[in-house]
C-alpha cells in the first residue's frame, strides 16, 4: 500500500460523472548542487519497492539570478520558494523558470540566507552585500512583501574556526536573527512591525547570548542549537536554559531541523564534525520518547528534509540517502538506502509534490 496516500487520506475522488479519481504520487526531492549553480530533482521510489530512481532532472540557474541559496516548500506542497542571491522565485515541480517575488524596497540585493515558518506561509530572507548593511525582507507565500528591516551595524569577530554562524528563524510574522558577537558567543534580535500593515519592522536591541549554532521553528516555539543542547527561545529572544530538551542531552549541536509528518512533528539535530572527518550522529525525536533516536552518522552533513509520508533525506557534500522514520521510530529499522553519490558541492534540499494525476478506475 502507498502509505503516502494513507497518511494524507488520498486518493481524492473527483465528480462521479467523470468516472476518474485523482491521486498524488510520492514526493520528489529537490537539491541545490554545484555550489548553488544547479537545481536537481528526483523521485525516489518507495523503499518497499527499490526500483531504479525515476524522474532525475537537472536545471541550471541562469547567470543573472546569481546562485541558489535556499529552497523551501510552500504550504500547498505543489510549489517551492527558491531563494537566489538576486531574489526569490516560486517554482513548480518542473523547476522551470519561476514567478518572481516582489523585490524588497532596498537595493542592492545580495541574499545570503532564508528561513520558512512552521506553516510554510512566510519566508524570511537576509541580504548582505560586500561591505553593506544586513537587511531583512519578510514575504507571504504568494510572493508579496510583508515588511523589511535594517539590522543594527554588524561588527564581525575576528576569523576563527569556532565562530557561531548567522542564522534566521521566523514565527508568524516575527523574524529572529542570531549572529556572532565580538568577544565570543552570539547576539540575538527580533524584528516585527509595531502596527499591523507597517512596511518597516522594528528591530530589538541585540541581546548577548552563549553561542547559537542554528535555529528552527518547532510548533509555536523556536529552538536553538547550543553547545549545551537544544533550548527554546524566550519571548524576548534569548535561549532559555531551563527549557533544554532532555531527549537530546546537554551536548553541542550545530544543526537543528523540524518537520511535520502524519500526526507528529519531528525534531532533528546533528553535531558537526567540525572538519575533523569523524562521523557524528543524526538524531530524531518525535516528542514522546525519553531519548532521541540515532538515524545514522555523517561527515559534512549539509541538509535534511522529511517528506509528508515520513521519509527522511540526508544530504552531504557528495551523497544523498533516505531513511524511513515510520519504521525507524517504531521498530528501530531505518531502512537506510543510498540514492545518489558523486554530487558536487551539494548545499540544500527539500521536497515537492508533483501535480495530481487523473486515472480511470
């Protein structure tokens, strides 16, 4: 049985007079590879039927658009938001030229990062051109601009191997930015409009915090990956040590993701190998068990995504693999499956549903 149809209550029955019914095939995986120069999509078959991978397509990013920075599914699952250095576009499963989002009110535009809220209806981007200020733009999923914001002048710390990265998160229409602070650790700030409908958001005074390695929405909260575990953010923005999630222990994590699948929300975390070449465990928690489960161990993990039917895809610099969270969390059998190897400088991945296909019973 196709559990994707089971979990999403599909197929959808059309008008009886047509004599047809409409089903949605399994999700496709969309990757940014070649250092941001190429989009690649494939449709892995269900792990119960390990036939050859189908629908393997590559699309080059046109030079005027710069390079691909991030890729995120929109709420319908049928379109994605592709963040390029020159702007944001909405694209469908063909990955053909997309519909551009409204340009921000500031120029020039040099997008560096993007983050999606938990319902996949708001996209937050950060622009930083060489020597220029850091500026935010928040978008609705239809591509209209909600607000922009100018961040306080950034004084980056001296170069080093343990400097926290810049990270974004968005909850509702509130943006959160964490960035490295001179003297060590991070500083965090929130951006939100004072009055609904304002075109410019107000940015809070940066708050000094311990090093924040990553941010991710989790239900109504935002979770920070810290050197002492995963912690929820306070309403004022800073991590709350009292909320450290015991299922992940009090150890360092460098990446954190969340994913809604079926009736549960997963929280996923990974401690970086820090360039040491030692594989580190990727852990998944469904919010019910005492301890997060280990899926596999990775070197140079670049991104993770989980499709609505519960398959987790892990992308390293050169490889893509899949894991079954339904069986893994319930039986300890992750059904590990290598999908692609020999990728060049892979950066990010997400999922996308193909259009429904009408069939005659």
